[in-house]
C-alpha cells in the first residue's frame, strides 16, 4: 500500500473530530434532554404523520405536520436524522430509534426517509420525535475517498500538486473564443477555457458576476465537442440552481439524488419524473399495490401471536421483500436508460456516489459552489473524470464545520480554497451585474484588488450605501436563551422605525444578521413578507434592499465570528439598490476590516448616527 500524504491523515483525523462533535451535539443523554434539543432547533416534537408511502429505492418515507412553529433551520435537506419515541428513556429510545434523512420542509410541514425495511409499529404514536443525528453515511464516503487517494495514481498526483509548496498546472490558452452575445469577455474566456482544459481549471466568480451563466455556456460548448459531463455542488439548492439553467438552455439533463423539493422545470429530468407515463411506471404501480396488500395482511399479526401466525407473517413479509427488490431492479434498469440519454448528470457528491456505478467515468466534472465544498467530498467525485472545473469564490463563506478542533486543523478550508492558493489555471469573472457601483465598491477593493467592474447602467443614482452607527445609544447585545447566539433589541427598534421612515416595501426588503438569535427575534417583530435570514443562509440570494444587523455591542470590544470577513463579504453584496448596515462603531471599529469599512461609508457620505432615527 502506498504511503499516505501527511494532509490525508489530517483530513481523516478531522473527519473523526467532526463526527465526535456531531455525536456530542445530537445525542439524547442525561445532560441533554429532549427539551434542550428542541430549544436548540435540533429536534422536532411532537409530530403528526400525515402520509406514509414507499419512495426512492423503496425506502419508507413519511410526511409530517408540527402543531406549532419550531426552529427548523438546522434541518437541511439530506441531513441525517433519527426517528424515535420521545417518552422513552434514553436507552429505550436508542434501541427503538430508526435512522434516515430529512428530505425537506416548509413552515410546519416536512418529510423524512427511513433507512428501514418498513415503518416501525409506533410511528403514529403521539410522542414521536425527529432529531438530527451524526451523518455516518457521509462520514464513510469521505473516509473511503481520502484513503483511496493513495491507491489511485491520478488522484495521488493531483493531491500532491494541490498540497505542494509551489504553483501547479498551466494556464489554458483557448485559440477560439466562445460565440455568445450574452457573455462579456472575461466570461467568454472562462467558458472557452473549460473546453480547452485537460486538467484542473478554476472559474473565480465574485458576487453577481454571472458564474452560472458562464458555466452553462462552457457546458454547452463541451457538449458540442461530444464530451460527457457530470455536474456537482455541495448542496441540493446549488445543484438545482444550475440544473434549472441547463434545462432553460435546452440541455438534456438527469438530476439524481434527493429530488423532493425540485421545481416543476427540473422534475421531468429526475428518475421519478422521467418515468411518468412509461410502461415501467405502470408495472411498478401494480407491484407496489400487491406489496402493500401483502404487507397489510402481515401486519394483522401483532406482536403476541403463535408459531403458525409467525410463520405466515414471515412468508408474507418475505414476498413483500421480493416484490420490492423487483421494483428496485426495474428502476435501476430505467435509470440506466435515462443516464445513457442524458448529456449532463447532476447531483451532490453524496447523491452521485449513491446513484452512479462504482466504475462510472466521464470526460469532465464541473463543481459549482466549490468554495463551500468540504475537501473530502471533492475527492469522492474527482475519480469520475480526469478533467475538473471548480467554480466559486474563496472570499465568500467556507463549508460549515461544527468541531473547533477540526477547524483548527483547517477542515473548513474548501477544496476551492486549497486549489486557489497555487493553481495557475484561474479565470476571474471581472464584471458584476447585481448591484449599484457603490454597493460593490468596498468588496471589490478589499477582496478582489479593485478588479471588479460595474456596467454603466448600474452607476450610482443616489446614496445606495448607508451605515447607522449605534455607538452611545446603549443598544447593547444580549445572549440568547441557549447562551450562545446573540441578539440586540435596540437595533430591531431602529429597523422598525427605519422601515417606516424610508417607506421600504417588505416584499423587496431582506433582513439578515450573523446571529440566529437576532434572526429569531426579527421573525417575531418584522413584517412576515420580508425575507429574514442569517447571513450564512442568504448566500447566493439577493434583494432590492438589504438591512444588515451586526448585533455586537459590548464594553469588551468582542466581535465573535464577525471576525470571519468572508461572512461580511457575503452580507454586503446581496443588495441590488440599497444596502443598510446597523452596528456599533465603538465595538466593531477597533478591528482593521471594519475600520476600513467605516472609513469607506464616510467617504461616500453614507455614515449616519442612530440618533437621527431616535
């Protein structure tokens, strides 16, 4: 066996640390009861099952309803979950718990998939809990991918290049430009380089620079050159975004993985959607009805029954199992036909690993939002090709990592960040089309060496950036109920007055804050038509007007994770017409980054005292 690179061991250690942190956070034990898990948004209880059915790969799936609104932000699509009885002791609960994934939800509704042959008998009891769980499935994929690097010559060579001490790769030099009237020169060069690239290419797309438009143009050119393409991104939302643009451009796609929340345009290009109206669908429907009838017959035999009844139940359930395998085989055959017909296959790294054959091979892999991709997940899909295009922005938010020890190891450094350090084949998209010139100005100067251009039609027509300084008002921050997140009621008082005085339209206004405590408070107090979100959840979105509540205001001049300036880069680049920032200069102004930002707003006459609104 080939010797491991030192960074491989760091990755393996970090994966273990992250799993330990997940175990500690999500586990029900003496020090962490159900009430505490619910207060932290890590458990949903009580749930009412509204629908049960057998869905993807014949796994049991259920839809549920919550009797009242709970904090569900932590329940991301594809998050690992456990379903159990809340009234049991922790030991009993553990023995009854059924593992699965959260498929998605809105408001008080949601859906989960259970990794079990059938629904547990107690699933409709009144005390059922859905709680987050350590994601051992993804853990296994990441560990296997990191270990395999040593055994695959191409992967080992790429790994050593990325983690070497000097520059690697050669700049693509396309002989012909992409002919596309919708693209600017920097976009044309990047799209043409995607066709020319034979190794690793980075498309650096700062906010609003048309990264997806560029990728779609490059993918279309690759298809014209008869290349087979697989597209991935770290989240289902990111996959669906580029999938919808490809569909709009007439590309034949197949979207694999969790497709519960895909929009109507993408659904026909999923396994389930592609099967609509086919003879296979009718065959599967008949088999499912047959299996459900046999299952109901088997479930007539409850827990206390004799030897003869037990044997009859066993036979019935064995036949159900056989029928479900037949359904899986039909689906697998149909999926193979869909894959053969598709020009592009899309899914998250985990979704692709689950859906594709172990020996699947493509010409080009495109990874969008690579700045949010954990490095081991990239190595899980890199072996699918020998040519890679990574697109994103290392100056926006990195992947989410829970373990501070893993962060200390650098585990929250994305694959894009690692490559960006020394890669030669990098193409910057240099013109932003989202925001007024002054809104993009500070971000361009601080993060992108002043390289970002703004087209003439987005030149300033007034004052588009305003900072309201709360210094001296006494609007101090407070800790949230769980002792971690922060809130600042004074800033919300100001914002309520600001919305009225500026006659801001709720539908065209977004409120964002780095702290979930402030976001929860805002949801209680601000117009429900406004988009209200943490900065992290708002990455990739935009709004006419954006209000940022910085929250931090204390005598110790502590600014917490405002120290990650990439979070502020995301925040200040979401607004199209008006950016409003509320903060305490006495607290944040001691930091060099925020001192520069304050100097910038003063220079464009955007600085105001909070007293003007009092």
